[in-house]
C-alpha cells in the first residue's frame, strides 16, 4: 500500500501546475496572435486565413518563398536545434534525468512555425503550440529548484495546457498527455496536469470567449439506421489516416538526408501547385472547416479537399516543415464526414442527420486514428459540441477508424511513427 503524499509536496505540485498552465497558455496564445496579426496585414480584406482570395501566382510564390526563407536560415543552425514539435516533446519526456527543454529549439519552433503557417504551408499551430507550451512550463525549472520528476510533470502540464488553450477543451488536454505523450497516469501526480489544463482553458476563455474553438450548430443522430453508414465512414477515415501516416513516413525516410532548403522549397512548390486547384488547403484551413461544419461547402470541393489536404500535409510533414498535423487531420476528417453526410442525405433523406453532424464525426474519427488516441478524440467531441447525444455515434466512428488501422496497416500514431523514422536515419546534412 502506497504512503500518502505529504501536504507540502501536494501543495507544491498543484502550484507548479497552476504556474505551468499560465506560462503555457500565454505562450500558445501569443504564438496564435503573431500568426493572426500577420495574416490580417497582408491577406486580402485583412481576413485571417483568406488565402483563397490570392491570385494564382501568389499561391505558388508565397509558400515557395516561405520555404526558401526557412531553408536558408535553419540550414545554418546546428542540427540539435532542429528537433522540434510534438515528436521532440515525445522524445524528451521519456528521457531519463532532467526534462527541461532547450530554449534554442523552442525559438526555432516559434519563429519557424510562424513563417511556415503565414506563408501558406499546409500545417497547423497546435503541434508547435504543444512544444511552445511545454517549453514555457519548463521555464519554471530555471528559476526554482526542481527535481527530474517535477521537470517531467512540468512538461506534461505545459502540453495539457496548450491543447486546452488551443481548443478550449481542458479534459481533452489531460487525456492527450496520457494517450499521445504516453505519460503514465497516477492520480496524485496528475493533479498538477489537471490544474494546468484548467488554467489554460480559463485564460483562453478570457481572451477568446467561452464558446468552443469551432462554431458547431446543434447536431443529433437522425436515426439508428445511420449507424452502419457511420461505421463505414469511420472505417474510411481510418484508412485515410493511415495513408497519411504511411505517406509522411515514406517521404521522411526518402528525404531525411536532403538539405533543408531543398526540402522546404519542394514542400512550398507542392503546396502551391495543389493550391491552384484548392486554395483552401493553404495555412491552417480552419475557416474552411467552419464552413463544412455549417454545410456550406459543395460536394465536389469536399472531395477535392480530402485529396489535396492529405497530400499537401503529408508532403509538408515528411519534408520537415516546422508545423503541426493535428489541425489538418481535423480538416481532412471534416471533409470526409461532410462528403459522407451529403451522400447519406441523398440515399435516405428522411433519416439522415445533417452534413454538419457527419463532419464533426469525421473530424474525431480521423484525429483518433492518426494519433491512436480514441479517448482524446471522444472527449474533444463532447467538449466541442456540449452534446452527450453525439457520443454514441462518435464512439462508433472512432472505433471503426482505429479498427481500419489495426486490421489492415497496424501503424503506430503519426508522432511515434515519425519519431522512429528520424531515430533510424542519419541527421540531415
């Protein structure tokens, strides 16, 4: 039987978690503000994410120029500073000894992520946000004496707070640490992680309001007759998730010895060419996701987005663009679900739920399968919709998506797969 934790230690850990939540959430929100304020200055109409309004030539020049700038700058840095993102956190959090994150890597992630996103590469701010949040929380260990276990806890606190602040989903932030970062759950030791996530959500709500990060209409299951169709949709989302993971891994293994400039310019060129067809893939694409959640995207565009967003993001991630993949998984899943909803409404209009209903199910199915984090996806679903009635179809979609992975490909999560690929290859030249 374990001995109870001393009161002083419990109070200390809770305070550490609170401080970590404050630092991580402000770091993540400042990162988001830098991106949005820059986009509002140069995109047409001052509209954030409005890459669709750019002329065709600009859709190619912008990501290529951004890739060239990133390559010329980052290629001059020592390779140890190029370890960034969730993969970096996943590796560091399981190292023995001190877990404090190097400041140089965080600066590369912060500035590199801003350039990558505003120049239109098909990546997100949430992956960099986890790195920035964890690094911000680990700053505490530079000002007060902390042991290795407390440093480990601070990293987990920062990661949880960053997800909570990004999506206004505090519970999903905690489960993300358990499922994705594979931090062992212990009731007492997770008190500071829970506190950090709560603080992160509170600060996010103070700046961006109490509504979820996506405006989701009222949605419900139309009929139990939809369940087989939802299971099929989830299975397809799982196949797409594993296609993304496999393609990203294959590109990474094939190009890991290439120069960064070559990789980043090629990623920009690929993004620009695909954006000639579907400019909605550029940047974070949350404006397009919002439109899909409200049934405002045509069927042909939804189908095109599934292909172009998946290919564009896989190329960017495989070529090591300093951005994240969580947001693109949500967008691709939303497109899969939206397409399924439009098909369902044509097959059985009297019973089918709305395309918005299917879009949100596709989002969580794709996210759960690509990250191998079904509980994180389901809890995010509940927190984003505030609708317990969607949990039943959500569970079916998420389980079907993960079954597609386990039965057919058996891939690990995107982050674990990429981390293993990097470990097995020589560092970039």
